[in-house]
C-alpha cells in the first residue's frame, strides 16, 4: 500500500465517520489521494461511496473525523473547496429548461467567469466536448451520453484542481463511455485530480489506484495489481463479486 | 456576489415556463371576477311586498323613493298584514313596506309620518344592507319634506369614500393583497423545493455561490410578476367594477415593493421547512386562510377578539390592505401611511435575512 506524502496529497481523510440516525454510512475512513491521480472508489450499492464524496465536497457534514481537500478543511473551509473542485452528481443536476450553451454559461459565471473570458471558455468547452451542434438544444431533450458531456463541461468550466465524479457513466452507451474516459485522462494529464466511483469493472481497471468500500468500511486500497493480489482474485470484477458475497453473508 | 448570473438564469427559466406565467396572470383575473361578483354584501333588488294603507300621493312617493334606491323590487301590493307575513314566510318576498293609514295626515299636520320596513333577517348581512339602504332613503326624503323647518335632533349618516356602499369597491383593493399573498408565497415556496426534487440544487450548492445571491436570485425576478399582477387587478377592477383610484398610483407601487418582497421571502422561508412541492403547496394554502379571515380583508379586525387581532397584526397583508384602501379609496398620502410602509419594510428585511440564515448549502 502506497501512502503519498501530505504535501503531495489532493485529499487526506482521517477517521471520517457519517451516521444517519441508527445507520452507519461511513466508518473510520482513512485515505489519501495524490495530486493528478485518477482514483477509483468502488463498492456495492450502499457501501458509502456517495456519502464519502458528498462529505468531501462539503455537501454533508461528517459526524466525526476530518478531511482536507485541495489543502482545505471540509468542515472549516467548505467555500474554499467549492471554488477549486468540480462535481458531477449521480443524477443529472443541470437545468432541463436551459439550453446546452446556457447551462455552461450559467455555471461559468457562477464560478466567477465574466465577459470575454466566459465567452471564450464556453466556446472552448463546446468545441472540446463536441457539443457545438447541440449548443442551442434544451438540456432536457438530450440523451444520456450528451447529458453526461454537458455535465462534464459545467463541472470543469472553472478548470478545477480536482474533479469528483459520482457514477458518471451510469446509463451511458459504450462509445460515449470510451470518449468520456479519454477526456478524463486528458484532464488528469493537465494535473487535475480525479475521484470517480463506478460500477463498470473495465472503468475500475483504468484507474491508477482503487479503494474498495464495503458497508462503510475501507477494505482494500492500492493499484489494480495490488488489490488483485490482496484478494487473490484474477480480475477486479471477481474482487467485486467476492465482496458482494461477503456483504450479503454478513447481512444474513 | 454572484447575484446577476442567478437572476439571469431565473429569468430565462421563467420566460420558458409558459404554464407558470399563464397561471400568474390568469389566476388574478379569474379570482378577481369570482371574488368581485360573489362577495357582494350590498343587496340589490330585494323582492319586496308593499302594504299601502294610506293610498295617498305621499305614500306613493315614499314607495317610489325606496324603489329608486335599487335595493328593493316591488313584487306585489298586499291588502293585509297577514298577507304580508305570509309572503315573507313563503320566501316570495324578503322585505315588506308598511305604510299606515295616518301617514299622510301626520306629515300634513307637521308631525312625523311613520312607515315600517320589515326584513327577513335570517341572512343578517343582506338584511342590514337593506335596512341601511332604506334608512338612508327615508332620511333623504325626510330632509326634503322638512324644508326650512329644522328637526330638533337629527343624526345624519353620510357614508364617505364609497357613498353607494358598494362592496366591490371595498373588496377589489383587498383582492390585490390576498392574491399577491397567495401566488407569490406559492411561487417561491415551490421554487427551491423544485430544484431540490429535480436534483439541480445539489449541483448548484456545490459551487461557490453565496447564499444571499441564491436567495435574492430566487426573489427578485418575481417582483416583476408581482407588479404585473397588481396592474392586471387594478385595470380589471376599474373596467369591471368601477373601483375608484383616487390616490397616487406611484405611491401604491412604491409601497407594494416591500409587501411583494416580504411575501416572496416568506415563501422561501417556507421552502426551507418543507421537503416536497406538494408540502409547499399545502403550507401556502394553510397560510392563505388567516390572511383571508384575520387581515381585515373580509371581516373588520375591530370586531375580532384580541388573539385574532394579534395574529392579524403578524400578517404583512393587514398593513398592505390599509395602504391599498387608503390610497385607492381615500387618496391618503405617505403622511398617513408611512407607519404601514415601515412595518412592511421591516417584515421584508427580517424575512429575507431569516431565509438566508436558514438556507443551508447542504443536502441532508
């Protein structure tokens, strides 16, 4: 297991815990993510992935424990974090009744872009993500793949230092998924740290490092090869199935 | 501050939301017509039977005077008190006029001619309106008759501001306030919950947008809607019910500002308390009830027990009604309305501040 030095870390999580009523969603999470890394957070439904991401983005207050994201404390400086991160929620969260270009324009200006700078950035995003032919279309009329491109455009309008992607490719066709990962790697090469959750095992294998969550607990972390060795399984998919089996066994 | 982007977004959405726009303009028009025509507390054309035992020019003159008030329709001349009672009992008539045999004689001798109006008072609202109409007509006739002679004591009732005692004149300015309370509170109470339900709020609050911009961005576009609604009701009230506009419209629009903002902010405050659009709608309608009953819109606050008056005093509408009626019906100026204006500004400030404080950029 490799633990990055603190000054090299985009995310440092220490003893993070989240309780909803009597249900423990995340328990004693310890994790570090390096700058510029593509980091995969995996686990069955209800394992605490989304809760973890939401705590890191300042959308939920941790019950206890601490975390810093891009150098800022999630409890004390959530607004500093919000300026430097981009976030794609599990569910499409953009405005159906605004056009593609209007959504990008809105998020650009919310992130502080004005005038010519915003127009240039909007044009650049439309071009880079191939959204130009759809610029005038209402977001609500787009299919899954196009919506995902638009969401990525809005989340990266301000060139964030870190990007949180919560199941970004759910319900998206294989061609769009491949294209999406192409952009993710392009962003990582420019130095953007990426934290992504996914259910697709081929996507998990594209991540530089992985963490497996099960019932709120971190049970494995490392490169694909390290995780495979730890579980003695031939593929990430097998690790996943093994985990789900253990979870269900524990639930009985 | 990121107010402008938020305003821009809300305005673009509002322009595309034809249904809400139509509702915002259609609701005031429909409600105005419903309220304006249905809440007519003055009673016109009350079916009336006449027992004229005097059968003189003077008695016929009195019948004519009453008929001319428009409150009474003479449907039958009856021959006895028994017949008169029978007609009212059977519901064929709601009022009876009795002129005794010595009516003319009394007047000619310089005494007081007496006539009697009997009213079916099962509906007190209708009967009191009829009674006051008759009393007015009677005293007017008495004044004519007395000529130069002065009666020793005379109580003259002179209704100011609304000499015809027409209820539409009183009701329509109030409708502006009631409708604004309902639609503006409803609109904003739903708008944040709608974003929560659609998942767009999560994406929005993960940005560095400040709470003040978010709240004001949700409020200010609807200020426009509020002013459009006021104008629609004023114009229709003028065309359909001949509601007078004696005072300064500029003053009315100025003072409306604080009321509209207060209503919108109240809606936002509600939206921080509810979880769904349905709950928001229910809460808005719950809020409507005290506004209709306790603000002085339908019933005079002076007649209410103290606790009801206290609740009324906590409603912005109570003060806005005074402004509306004062400006429209009495041409009252800022010198008499500044207190109401200040109270509304205080409501608006506190409610906006509260909704900013209560709104949390989290999704728990």
